[in-house]
């Protein structure tokens, strides 16, 4: 650590953290009981998230800059399958950029590697037990490079932030209050405000936290690249559009890297020219606006029916605070001899939707289930009780004969959600 203004703790204790630091003050932890991120999983997520689209365009969630200039096309400068670790990627991209400093920032990072998502969800679960599950999802962002400071400069956002360093050294410089008086939300040149800042350095395996109230900027220490993953928990500036979008739409992880899929998920396009088409006869509004309003009302009506409300509630809890969740895998064909194991840490919740069906949620996904409440309870209890793999036949022995095939379908759905895995 370079300065002593930031509190330093030897190891993370969530009780002490919640009482002493949460929403109050920055802190640096020299070690944590278990790592929230592993470098190999983070690299795998970076490769998936950075895959270029048409015309070699870098996805919107990826920001690659060279000496502060944003690069829009990949040209082999984003992580790819030939990179064995972040050091090899750094060496390759540094050569491609003729040695100029670079920054790779990937937003919406957590759903792109299921093992990484499981790991960070387990890590932050004790925090949610103490302070509550976030109303809207926490966010996860990768920062990598040998940039002098964060591309956006000194800024403040609405998140209480945890930074876990995977490699290299990172310095976070913070101000409890805005250090400048003029009307600007961010600044790149902050040398004149250094004497009023507090700062701390973090190295590999160390965790730093700062509250949403603090202005801050990240700096790479030295000329070698550093890699960290930040988790931001919404704490300030609640905005209706964030919460309504979160509640009304189910954004798949794959849509984050596909602009067309993202827009289709939010709301289908309207094939009307607002500047040419005539006004709606009933309202006098441009036809495109009228159709857009009708579409929005229809989305609200469809998205907040009784079953939808139930699914949102169940998925909110089983996602563990991090959405979008990883996409499901294909459903397996389950025979009586198929052996299944319950995935550690996976949460399953269910509730009656109507007289004939229930909704069963696992890892942030929901399936419509036809077994009776008694059969669902018996099946999930049997799945929970098996520390070792069990055959499908053994699991189905917990339910009555008329419900066996419905329960087999539910098991297949839970496998697709990665609640259970085929051995």
C-alpha cells in the first residue's frame, strides 16, 4: 500500500465489513478466505465476450482503448482462444499497438463463464445475508491493461464497488467529496487534486472496497499490465428505467454480445417512418409513436401477469444477485440409468402458479412443472440428499408412479439450468 489513509484489514470478515465499512469507508483486504475470481475463468469470459461481430466490430460491451483512443474494430487485438493467459494477451496486443498503452474494459462480464458466475455468487452470498439482495443486479466489469489511469478519469457512480486483483498492481485513488468546483461529471487531468486524495495499492489476490459516495479513479502501478475484476452493487441514484427494464425483460447472456438480439429482447423494431407516415386518426400522434406506445403498454400487460410476477420473484432469488445469468445448456435425454449430481451452491425454489402447474426456478431460470407439490418436494429433497451421484431411477423412486415422467422432465430442465449435472 502506498498511503495509509485507506483502512487495511488482514482478512475479510463479512460481519466486520457490514458493520464498519459498508456504505461508510474504503478498505483494503490483504487476503480473502476464497477467491471470487480465477484468472483462467476470467480469461475464458473475456474471450467469449470480446468475440467480434460482423465486419470485425468489437461488441458494445467491450471498450478497447490505445492511449485514450477507442478502437472500434478488433483486428486481432481482443482476447482470443490462442491466448493462454492475460500476460500472453498483453504481450500480443502490446506488439499489435506498437508498444502504446492500452486498456481493455468489459462490462456485463459475469454471465460469460458459468463457473466464474457460480464462484462470485458464492463469494457474495454472505454479504447479501447481512445487507440484503440487490434490488437490481450487481454488475461485473473486467479491467485489463497498462493504461496510466481509467479511461473515464475521475468519476463517481451509483455503485459500492469491490475490486479483486488477478495480476499486476492497481492503485485506487479516491475523494470522499468532489474535488473540483466547476460543472463537470468526470475529469481526465486531476494532478492538481492529488493532495486531497486518499489512495491504496492492491496486488494479486487482494480485495478493495469503496462506497458509492466516493469519487475515484483507477491507476496501473508501473508499466506492466494489471488485471482486475470489479463488482458494483447499486447503492445510489435509483432510476425507474433501470428497475423497470430489469423487471420486465429477461435479457439472455448471449444478447449482450449481439446488438440485434439485445434490441429484439428489449422491444421489436417498428417498421414505420415517423417523418413520412401519416398521423394516427384517433389520436393525431405520428403512427410510429402510437404503435410504440401500444407496444409498450402491451409489453407491460404481458410482462406483469401473475405467472410473470412469480417467475421474476423466483429468478431474482435463485440468480443470487447477478443477472443476466449464464444461458441454459441443451436439455439432456434422461434414461433411468443416467446418473445425476446436484451442483454445489445451486438454489432451487418453486411455487404454485395455478391448479395444474408450478414454477420451478434454478440458477435464475424458470421451468413450468406439472408434478404435484408433494412430488416436487420429494424429488428436490431426494436430489439434495444425494452427496454422491444417483441414477434417475433412484431419484424418481421418491415420487409416485403417475408423476414419474413429469418429474423426469423437470430433472431435464434442472440439468439445462445447471442445477444438476450428468455424471
